C-alpha cells in the first residue's frame, strides 16, 4: 500500500484535514481491500457528515509488522459498494456507518443495526423504519437455523450475574451451538453525538466512563489526542505516571479475569483469591489518585496527582506482596488437571479467523498474532520502556488466560522499573487551544486491547468530530465465532475469556 | 493437594471486620465533601463553573452540594482559588430520600432503616437482582466486589440472585438508557411484593455524566420508586455496604 492515496502517519501525529488523501469511492474501497490483502488491518472506519448530503468516510489502517498507520477518505451520499463481503473485518464498522448516517453499504451480507438508535441524518434511515415509531433494541431479523431438532436459546438483556446487558441468540442442536448472534446497544448513552458541542467540562467525564473498567485507557487516549491537537509536550514524569496507572488497570482486570475464569470452571481457591487480589490492585490506584478506578488521575496535559518518595516506597512494597499472592493463586490453575481440561481446546479461534475478523488485544495475541500498541505504535512512556508482546498460539480459553498471566508478569516488571526510576519534574502542562482544521489518531493499548480515538477540529479549533473505537467493537464477532461447535454450557467460560465491554461498544 | 493447602495458608484470612473494626481508606480518598464558605471570596463561583454537572452552588456564606449529581471528581477542588473545598474520608453517604442528597452543612442525614414490617422481612435475609441500565461497569464492578472474601456480603444475609422472581428487590446502576427502560420495567414487575429498589452511583441517581441526554432517563427513579440512594462515581464498596446495612437497620 503506497503512493499518494494513503497518508502515512504515526500514533499521535497532527495533520491538517486538507492533507488527508481524498479518493473516489471505488478507489477507496480498492485500496482498503488491497491493503488488507497485503497485511494491513482496519483500525477505524467511520463516517462524518459534510455539506450537501455527503458523508465523508475515513479509514485508519495499521500494519503492525511495519509499525505504520495510514489514513484516507472518500465522499459518499446514500450508498457505496460494501467492503464486508470481501473483507469481514469491515463488518461491524459498515453496520455502524449505515446506522449512524443512513449510508447503505450495498451488498453487505448482514446489514443490521449495531446500537438501535435513530439515524443521525434526518430522513435517511438505512432500513426505512417509520420515524414516528420507537426503535426497540434487539428487534431485528436474527440469523436462524431451521430443522426439526434445532432449537433457539435467547438470553438477556438482563443476565444472571452482576454484569452489563446484552442479548445473545444461540442456534443449537442439542447442546451444540451452530451459531451465536450477539445483539447489543442496550448501554447506548449517545456519547459520540453528545461530544460535539458538549460543555468542555463534561467531556472528560464521558471519557472516564466510556468503559468504566478502562477509565485510564480511554482517558489517556483522549488526553493524548487533545495534547497532540494543542501541540502540548507532556512532562516525562506525567508520562511515567500514566504508564503506571495503565498497567495497574491491566493488572486489576487481568487478576479479576483469571479469578472469574477459575470461578466459571468451579475452581474456587483461585476464584476467591483473585477476586480479592483484583481489589488489592484497585486499592493501589486509589492510593495514587483516591479512586479505585483511576477517576480524576488523567488530565489533558498530564496527570493530577504526583507521588512522593513515601508513596513510591509503599506502592512498591504493596505491589510485591500482592504479586506474590497472585503467583500462588494463578499457578494453582496450571497445576490443576480439572482446570486445564476445561480450558484447553475450549472456544478455539484460528489465527486465520482472527486475522480475517480483525481482532485485537488478548484474543488476537492468544492466536499468536503480535498486536500490541505498546510495542507496535508506542506513545508516551512506552517509547522509552519497551514491553515485549505476550503471545500464545492455541487460540483457546487456555491461551486467553495464559496470555493474561504473561502480561501480568510483564506489567509487574514494568511497574517495578518505572517506580524505581521515576523521572523528576512537573506532572502537568497547561493545554493551549487545539489547532484549527486538524486531525489526530490516538492509540492506547488498554487492558482489553487497542483503543483508537480520532479527533478532528473545525476552523475555531473546537471538536468537529470524535470517533471512539473500543477493542470490544472489533472483538464481539470473535466471541460469536469462538462459540461455533461448542456446547452451549461453555458459553460463560468463553465469554469470560474474552470479557468484552458492553458500554465501550455501545457508547 | 499439598500445594492447594499451602497456598491457602499463604493467602491468609482477608475479610474486613466491618462494621465493627477500623476502616482504612487511602489518604486521597474523596468521601463526604465540605466547603469552608468563610474562605470564599465574594461573588466567586469558580467551583460551580468547574463542576461538570452543576452539583455545587455557593450563595454568600451558604452552599448546596447535590451528592446525587456529584462525581467526586476534584474538578471543583482544583478550581477553587481559596482552597475552601475539601473531601473528607467519610465514606458514609447513603440516604433514603432524594432531598437528603443535598448537602448544605458538615453532615448528611444518613439513611434511616426500613419500617418495622419490612425490616422484619428483610433484616436477616435480603436477595437482590442487579440491573445495569447503562452503567459503565465501574459501579457494577464495585458492587460485585462485595461478594468477594474481603467484604463477604453473605455474612449479613445479603446476596445477589439470578432471577428477579427470587429477589426481594433491585439494585440498579446506570442512568437508565432508553434501550434498557423496558427491560428494567419488566424486571421490576417480576420481583414479588413487597420489594425494594436501591440506586447505586451518580448515573442511577441523577443520570450522572449522561444527564439530559436524549438516550437516557436521568436515573432509576424516573422509572421505578427508589428506597435507597448510594452516591459516588462509583461508590466505594464500603459506601454501598454501609448503605445496605443502614437500610436493614443493622448499623
């Protein structure tokens, strides 16, 4: 993929809107397809309304091996030839474009709503729904398998556990799942739409609550974007502290997930230890900023709370204690044949399927794909402190659990190093007004995987468009595919091994 | 087997002795807030201007702080030129009536226990069905944590159940998105009488950051009657536990 058709950029580059390559729709499509054929993948694909009934489509693509990102755009009106048929990783993005802007990807094999809300351009509903009637979530034509002995199981939106809502439809033959269809949107709070023109003081709190368990991840992605647009240099100490918070968030969630996976196979020792240890990590975040979820820590321009010598010593000593406990708890899993029997070979995804679907984060690395923003597109502290990518190859529940465990060890190592060698200096910088008519792509490796924020400004330097892609947006389809051919009773285990975000997806 | 037992010994006993023992919260924890209005410069409205949800109002020497809207975010504290705003480490914030969420002095009127009959029914056994209606998974996670060995909710006779038909009440998180309204109503109807509703977190009380969005309903009590409000974004697990125990008359 070369030439003027695509602009090569880096994570956290600022560019003028008018420099974004502009292609004819057919050329745009062609370039994405050829790119995907030669090892690129779709990071973000979205529409932005412009004048005269036009919607401008933007594609952000990544080549992980080369560590390069690229960007291009094309204008469409009410339809364009769909990419999904030839490029399954566009599937969810094209459904989103149709739902938000009423632009129909012609020939899309599975064109259904993603979040069940009204179209954002009046009178252009992609499904021709009656605008006077309320759009109900989960009301769509679900994929169905027919046959005498086939039955359908519908679960949700309200589930049995303390968990967010979503609707799951299983097409089963006895215990065996032929197909699972996941229908979301119950958590839709209208974040992206409200971001434009919202009081500035509220915007940051949207970011902290996009996905509450990824507060630091999304807040950092937003802060990074704003800093780029305002050409602000974030002090080194703030970058280090952001890294510390991001890895603590990863540790808390990975520890919690390993415990929950143990719980799902009824292995109670690890389940109960890790449930508690997750809280111990959250309490380390609270030690730094007062909030167990890192609320209030990140600021555009730096961080709000600094650490003194005493805090650092306490953090390090508590971290070592917690890690020792975590090693004991998690290593029980790998030593227990009853656990391994349930983990191994369950919910297997091939690397090929992963690549086709464009998965990111843990599920991708558990298939051996080396995709990690911290390594491939490092920003902030990760430019200086490199974390090797943790992968495993079997693509099953075990691999997704084990990759978490590998990452836990890397993160602890990172924290010990960073806390021992914290750079001196201030922890925040005043942020100027963003530059006008510019664009930036901000990538962060959250604990679930790749977080992508794209921000654009208008001629006054106000946010004109903001696009969020949570890793879950890429990965929900992966869960559906992992369940094919599995017994339905393994759904909780498979689901937990992905542990995707509902609100991060629904926005 | 030996390894399992050895690990068990190493993990020790971890359950906190709440409510009897001492509570340890980090120094920077943001609990019950206070404004020392004596320090406020005349006509200064910096805190009100900084508050993302207009939860704070200062009028001369009086202040009003709506804990139902407050995200405990420190934006106001940082904006205050006179350093008059402080958050204490007092984690007790739960109230029974919405008007009691308005803080205008040093103390809050904390939740009263249920009436005699309801207390007789639920004091020793309360089963809750949790409904997330647009919650960001922070409230959900810190409610869930109550069932871990640290807080061990079950020792108070409180537990979460899978079906609303097995429940004595609902614990609601999230601003109630339009897409979850019907599901929430149906879940509420499925709970047998008499029933309780507990709203956890700024979103479930007032809509939180998503207040007045067309896609949300500004909290649980726009859909169902609420018996207990637990402020926070998200509330600390101890704040929630304290609220539940107060409601049951066990504190």
